[in-house]
C-alpha cells in the first residue's frame, strides 16, 4: 500500500512539471487518490486485520484431525487442521570426480 502511494505521488510530481492544460487536474487527482483513498483503504484493512487477529476458534469447515486422509480427498490440508508434514530435502547431487579437465 505504501509503494502504491509512492508511485501515485511520483506520477503526480511528474505530471506537475509537464505544463499542459490537463496536467494540474491530473496532478491533483493523483495526489487526492494517494492522500484520501489510500488512507481509507489502509484504515479499513488495518481494522479488518485487527478484528481477525483476535480469533482463535477453529474454522467451522474443518473436521477433527484423524491423521488419515480419506481416499476421496485430494489433499490433507483441505480437511485436516494438523500442521503439514515436514518437507523432505531433495537428494544431494551425485559426487563429481575430482580431476583435471582439459
């Protein structure tokens, strides 16, 4: 959100120096979007984040974990609240013979 505001202000600054008749309107509109609309969006998103951060109840669509995935399920995370299994590390590359190359 901050980066978008910076882009809008930089674009407004760019249009401010062009000198055509529509440029003051474009400059004002871009600054208005950066100052007013982004402020409202940032505030709304902050309030939504804060409201959701306090929730600790499990999602009602998740079932109790039996640690077994039914054959009809495509993936465990769709129905199981357990943490995902640990990732396996990729196999190391085969050893390379150490020798001089020509």
